[in-house]
C-alpha cells in the first residue's frame, strides 16, 4: 500500500467527516476554538521497545498511543477534541497491520468522541514510533495545574497502582507466579490505559492540583510537590491494590516497588482541599503538608521511602 | 544528562517565557486563541536516514524539522504561533549534540517569533526522530486551501526548484561536477528550507489555492489539480532555476528531473486569478485549465511529462 492509498483508505475515515481536518487533503488543519474556551495541547511519542514491546496487536498499540495523550488531557480537566498522528513505520509493517492499527483508532474515536485532524506517515529505517498530539478544550481559566497543591490538602489517586508495571513483566514473557486470570488482567492494564476523563472534568473548580501517574507514584508526586512548593506524606497502608497485584506481592514482597515506583498506570494523582466533596473513584492515599519532598510512611509513621522513585526516559 | 535536566536546561528556555507553556511543568499546555482567529495545525515527523542524513550539524537538523512545519503554515497563509516537540533520541546522542540542537531552535524561535509549548523526549532503540506539531493563526475563514484553484488561474512558484534535491546528492557525498561554491549553495538549500511565511500571509484573500512543494513539483501540482477538479499546464521553459542548478543541468541534462520531481524545496505553489496583483517573489510557471491532470509542456507545446513526478514516503 502506498502513502496516498493509506491516507485515503485508513486515515481519512478517522477524521469522522469533521470539516476542520479538511479531508487530510491540505498542508494543515484549521480549527475554531469556541468562545470562552481554551485549548489544551499535549504530545506523547511512543517508541517500540520503550513504551511497548512491539508484538502487541496493532490496534492495542494504537489505542495506547492515543490514550496516554488523553490521560494528559484528563489530568488538566480538559474534554478531548481531536488529535494529530505521526507514524514512523518500519519496513516490516504490512497492510494487515495498518488495517488493525486504524481499526483500533476508529474504536477509540467512538469511545472518546475524538477525531483525527491531521498527521504524517513515513516508512523509516527505525523501529515503530507513534507520535500523537492531542487537543482538548476547557472553559477559560479552569485547566487544572499541578502547581497549586496546598498544605492541608488531601492526596488521592483514581485507581489501583502497580498493575501496569507488573503487566509489563507479563508482556515481556515473565511469570509472576499468579493465576492465568491475574496475569491476563495485569497484562491488560499495561496494554490499554483508561484515561480518567470524566473524573478530570469533574475536578475542575475543586482540585488544587492533578496529574497522571505515568512514571511512578513517588516520582510524579515529587514533581507535583516541587511545582507546588509543598511536601507530601503518602501512607503505604492506604495505597490501593488490585486483587492481582495483591496476589503478586503475596509471593514476592519486593513487588511493592511496582506500586510506588512503577509507571504506566495512568491513574490521576489529585490534591483536594480537606473540605471538598470527593468525587466517586478517588482513593485517599496521603496528605499535603508544608515543607518539601515526598515521603512514604508505614503504619507506625516510619519513613520507608525507597531510593528508586520512578522511571526516567533518559 | 537526564530527562529532567535536559528539560530544565535546554527545553524550558525555548518557551521564551510564554505563559501558555506552563513552564513545561504540567501534563499539557493551555492556549487561548484570540477572538476572530482560527488555529492552523500541522505535524511533520523527520526521521534520520529519510528526511536527513544524520551527520548534519544538530542545530540545522532542528531548524529543518521546525521549518518544514512552518512551511505548511505558510502555505495556509497562517502566522506561526508556537510548536510542540517530540524527540526520539538514539543512545549515541550526547550532551554537546543536545546543546547544539536546542541552540538551533533558539535561533529559529527568534527568527520566526515562535516558542515551544510542550513536548516529549525519550531515549530510544531507534534512529533519531523529530516530531513537530506547529500551530499558527489566521483570521477566521481566511486560511488558503489547495482545493480552490480555478480554470483561468495562473500558476506560480515562490522560488527556484530542484536545488534541494541536488543538495541531497551533495549531502550524500556525491559530486555534481560543479564548483565548490555551487555545491555548498545547493547543500544549504537542502539543509535549511526557507518557509515563505510573509508571502503566505500576503496571499490571503487573493490566492485561490496554495501548497508547499515538498515532494516534487509535478506530484504536488497533481494533488492541487485533483483537489480543485482542474487541470494544469506547466511550461518547462518558465521553471525558475538557480545559477547552481543551471550549472548542474549544463553538465547532465537528466538533472532536470530534480527540478520537476525533486522534493524538499519548500517553495510555495500558488494559483492566482489572472487579474490578481502578483506579490513580489512569485514566478509564473503555468496555467490552470478545465479538465484533469498535470502536463509539462516544452516550448513547442509538446507534452514532455516524465513518468516519475515526485517522492512517495512509502
């Protein structure tokens, strides 16, 4: 399949007929931002061998690339609008792969009410790379930052932690010693993140700060604490675990490191004032206090912060 | 250098202090579009070994990645605003390379009055890739498309053609038999495109259609003709050649193929009504007529269209 056939057959339908994509026939897209709204822009590039293994079903790779970007929009409280897609395709990618990739995107376009605005596709001498720039909208002034957490706030996460980091081991062919069902569930958490979009929008106006946990809880919390000029105390006993993660940890206590420093969970970390109404789905894990730094405390209040707090991309 | 140091030392300064980048500390950027304006969005990903050789000075690679995107904005008549930058870095890239890359961008930020809004940087197992999403602004409804060329229009280009395709041979270490000065000049045309931004903005309201010539004149003209439902006649004798290209062709008549089917010149192809005032810098190369297809005609009106009309990315 040639470039222009690929665009016509697989990419143009992903514009879902939206006029602003100009049928992918022009040099660029033209978008109107409704009055009173601001545009939220994020860009994540996923690379084979770094962000995914490479042998996953193409549709799931596509969905992961889109959803990690949507997760950033969720963290800002934005409603997703659309995205631009840059594909760097290795020689070995065939028509069936391209079809499955586009089908995965079409499904997520429907799930999240987004469409392709534009993009760029090239055969390369490299491994597969997928560059997504996602656009969202928020009412002017209501985007949630990570820099306004305040002493006295409570700290929450939107779901269980460590699952995706354990799931990566499954993707790499490692056995965690748990049941097949647990393996499959953890693998799924790694493969297809669930961007917390409804929650993010619900948090506008009440959350002091939010971000998504993509590189490890303690490292990401440290970013929020530094940006906000506060300290955070996270309580080990309050961290939410899935049944599968609990089973893994029962066999290997070191697997706790996945929970506090593993990446790819794409749950939201949220700082809410103590008197705020707490939306459904948020789990209290700690507190914001004056000072600096992030500590992990055991049930006796002892500092058990591990040296490794998260993932660095280089 | 680690990811967060790289962002702090080299990327954050490229935001030029613009508030919408949120200091690159958040999950996304937040941008306001002024009332009465529309946003123009484009995304080009440059891959080592495809869009550049790889041994070019890092600052020039950076500028090429930015400028190919700005060229798309120029074609739409948009004023550049800012961009998001996705970097996939091979292991061998060192701190000096990163510094030179960022310095090249800083220079172009000043030249084109743009800034970094956000991005993503990762060490990868692949060759170098640079993904840019550029944003521009146009007054509502004034973006120039490529689909409104009309029979009776005249066809123009904004500069000499074929230089960059010849320059690529120089970059690959090939001798074209011309002087050192001509080699250097052609190489430069390949290395650093000049986006025709002022011209693009000047064409708002008068041009029926515009696009940049990035994949080869005849192929790109064919895209414009197809999108507009017209035919185009391009006159071989009217195509503008640089002194250097003229010297190359004097030694090898086959080098004409670089002019009509070579890529990377990033000049604008413009369709203007016959009675329009023609902005300085536009060179008349042909005409738009009823029908379909693009033909290259010699001085006697004979069809001399070559079989190969441009570059396909896969």
